[in-house]
């Protein structure tokens, strides 16, 4: 691809229309890639981070592994969850649902 671009850049002056079309197509592909992949993933990551920041004791949570429980204790990156008669310690990033709020795309992390 790099050699193609270099050969087009070194093309004679009469072929400037082909270069502008190629440049437009590459910019259009980059724009579509940004709008369909990068931007939605970034927004989902921000929503998940905001949901985790709002987490507090007593919240009902669901982990990425499907464990459902109540938050018993919060530390920096670890959360203690009480599920049934069991107490578990999980990473904060593994929480995908708080109450009825679901983090979009969080389960794919």
C-alpha cells in the first residue's frame, strides 16, 4: 500500500485527478471506520467507567461471570460482594450491571 501511494505521488502532473480520488476514498474509509468502530467503543467505555464510579454499598451487581450479589465493601480496584451465604472479592472492572443499569459492551472486555 505504501509503494502504491509513493508511485501515485511520483506520477506525472496529468494524473492528479486519480490521486485526489484515492485520497478521498481513503479519508472516507477512515471516517466510516471511526464512526462505526472507534467512537461507539469509546462511549461504551466511558459509560462503564461512570457506572463503576457511582457504585456504592448495598447496590445489587452482576459480574461478567454471571454472579449476582450485593456490594458489601469497596476498595480501590476490588469489590467485596455477598452472594447468598458466600462473600467474594472481584475486580471493579468485572462488574457489568448495577441494579437495572447495564454497561453496554462491558461484557466484551
